[in-house]
C-alpha cells in the first residue's frame, strides 16, 4: 500500500474517531447529561416547531376556514380563523351585522408578501358580512360556533 493511501486511511480513521467522540459528548457513565454546552445549559429540543399536545395528549393544528367569491357560507369555530380569499386583497373593506361577532384584519401588501383579509371570532352567532372593493359587493353568511 502506498504511503499516501496509508495517510488517507489514517486521516479517515482519525476523523471517524473524532466524530464518534463528539456524538457521545452528551453521555456520562451511561446517563445523558442533558446535552448542550459544558456550562450545564441544555440544548434546544430537536423539534422546536412541533405542535404542543393538549391535556388529553392529542395535538391540534387547524387550517383556517376559507371563503371566496363562490363559497360565501362558512361555519367558524371559536378556536379558528376565517380567511377571505379574494382578488386584490388590500382593496376590500368589511362590515358585519351584528358587528360584535367578528374582528376583521385587513389584507394587502406587507412589504415582502401579501396577506388575505381575515376575521377572528369573538362570540357565537350568525353574522352577515358585506365585503366591498369599491366595484363589487359580496355577502357572506358566517356562523360562529363554540
């Protein structure tokens, strides 16, 4: 075996040993020391964006309820959000009757992205929502449920 080939094999073995040693750093005497740095601070969890479990142990990540020019009726649970998927999202204004069931957030240009208008439920009931962009009006019927 040539000298350069032996050097490469020795270097590969050394790198493998160092890698294995670095991987085992969080263990002392067969017990995990908590990970992280030598200052005793534990490292961040491996899945920081994982949904948290509720008290029953199940996880919940709800998509928003969507309405548009065609789908104008929706049932909106108190735990969710309503999104208005309309062309030119920044041009729309909203009025609801009664006015105390929904809280509206306007859509539009946010600098690097554009948001759709949305509504957050405030209390259960049925609201007639009038959306207008100055050219057309759309009436939505939104039932807010527990």
